[in-house]
């Protein structure tokens, strides 16, 4: 087994422990808290998160990805990025602090003033750990990243549950997030070996900005447009409706975005290291696409199939309006990790300009989708999101097809057997669940049936990714 493959497998394993472990603990915590709090409490947090997300993008400015992609990075580059991130973070927090009353007036909810000012502290806290994390990604040290994230989610989970049980309402969610970022930053500094030098280089800043600014612009466009839905629902619909939407997004993202983060964390540094060997890079990229589809398609489909008993058993019946929203979002999020990987390869070869151009090309489609769906209600919004996400996959796959000869047609040759196996799994599982009456039995038997049918279909169809996973597991057991 090659050294690169070993690194990739170890990276995936530790990232899986990190993302999977963190998401599992986070999900358990969120279930406990959601059973205590109301959808409206989640709606309050949903109203302000758009400002925090945009501020975090401004803080990083694409510098962490620029550091990972750069082959000749130095401590001067990293120190410059660190001080720049901190300066932008302080500036963003001052602006948020000053604008909090205006934001609260826009939503007609006075409680948003103290909530935004407290949760906004996260902006400064996370800026202190951005370069620390980038250095660990460069070193492919996913073990330390896993330890950091798991520590943070445990500490913040205990804090959130304690405050929710003691009647703090929305403040349980606020302090949960603040304690998470604070713990994360402290552990990064304790376990990370990098420390900033007392130096700031204008040349480094310009060089990092030339790459990172394009990612920043693309991120701002994509994030702003995505979060417009949250802002609109919060303004024109009830906080409860926003709470249902937020919970549906969080539940679908639990799998899809976790997979997306895992894949990006591992693939970006690996593909960047192969940027001078295009043939090998495309070979690795194609195998990653296949493995991503093999894992994400059945998982998201299964979550859509068992959505009703899943929500009923874990969150109680007060959250049942989430079910149809969750089902449509699961279908949409199926495309997210694959689309992201298609864009990731552009960053790996240093073409953040193409990344930006593709995102801007999707802008008219995004705006049109919002104009049509927002007046029709929350369900129409998530259906529109599915259509938009599917179309964006074809747009994202265009340039990999032109640059590397691995576009939609080549990718479909990898995916089509996986799609067939997933469809068989969904049909058999759905039929099986109709024969069962209780929600908990539907959930348990449905999941077991789906796993067995998908593995059997993968074996019968001789799906390459199934064979590769099986060989990796066998080789590990033999060792």
C-alpha cells in the first residue's frame, strides 16, 4: 500500500472519528436539549447565525486554505495570517455589537440584542485558532484535530444540557456555542505546536490575499444567498416556522455536511500535494468521488425514508412538522459533498479564480429560485433548494470535465450502480416499514433492513467501492 494511500486512509479514519464522534455527541446533546426547549428558541438562534457565519468568513478570508495549498509556506506567512485574522475578528465584533439593536429592531425581537452580543464573542475566540488548525491540516495531523473537537463538544454539551434543564431557554443554546469555541481554542493552543512569531509581512499578506480573496468572495456570495432563506423565514414567518426549518437543516447537515467537512479536510491537502502530477491527482480524485457517492447516497436516502419515526422517537411529536422539510433536504444534501469535491480540485491546483467564477455563474439561478419559492412558504423553499442543488452539481462538474476529462459523463459511469443499489434499498425499506405499526420498531427495523439490502445489492452489482472497502477491512484485520 502506497504512502499516500496510507496517509489518506489514516486521515479518513481520524477525520471520521473527529466528524463522526463530534456529530454523534452533538446530535445526542441536541436531542436532549430539543426535547426541553421549544422550536421558537431555535428560531431565535437561527435569526442571528447568518451574521456570525459571514463574520467567520471575513475573519479567515480564505487564508487557511491558502496556507494549505501553498507549497513554500513559512512561519512568517502563518504569523501574518494569524494577526490579520485577529484584527478582522475584533473589527467584526465591534460592528456586530454596535448593530445589534438594529438587527433586533428588524426582527422585532429585543432579546436579540444581548444574545447577539454574547454569541458574537465566538468571532474573536475562533480567530485565535484558525491558523493552528490550518497547520495541523498541512501536517495531516487529524488525530489532534479530533481530540480538539471531541473535547469541545463534550464540554459544551454538558453546559447546554445543564442550562436547558435549569430553565435558561435560548441562553442554553448561546452558552453552549460559546463554551464550544472557547474549549476548542484552548485545546488547540495546548496540543498544537505552532506559535505565532512577532512579525507581520506585507508581502505575505498580499500573496495570501491573492489566493484567499477569491475564496472569500465565493464564500460570501454562497453563504449570503443560502442564509437569505433563514433571514426571510425569520422576518416574514413565525419564529416557530424558523425553528422547524433550522432543525430540518441541522438534521440533514448532520450527515451531509459532516461528510463534506471530512472529505474536504482530507482531500484538499492530499490533492494539493499532487498538483504537479495531474494524472495521479485525477486518479485519486475519481476514486474519492466514487467513495463519497457510495457512502453519502444511501445514508441520505435512508434518513429521508425513516424521517417520520426518526423525528417522532428522538425529538417527540412536537417536532413532526420537520418531517417533510427534512425529507426534501436529505435529497438536496445528497449532492453537496460530491459538488464540493468537484470544486475542491480547483482550489488544489491553485485556481481559486475559477472557483469564484463558477459560484458567480450560479448566482442568477440562485436568485431566481429564491424569487419563486420564498413567497410560497417554507416547504416550497426546501423543494426549490433540491432543484437548485441538483443543477449546481452539473455546473460544478463542468470545469473538471474540461480541465481533467472527468466531467458528468465520466462521473455517472462511477455513480450509476450506486444509484441502482440505493433505489433498491429505498424501495425494500419503505415496503418493510409499511408492515410495522410502532415508530421505534419502524426506525430500528428500517435501518437494519436498509443496511443489509444495500450491502447485498452492492455485492451483486459488483460495485468497485464496496470491493475496495472490503479489501481494506480484510487487510487491516490480517495485520
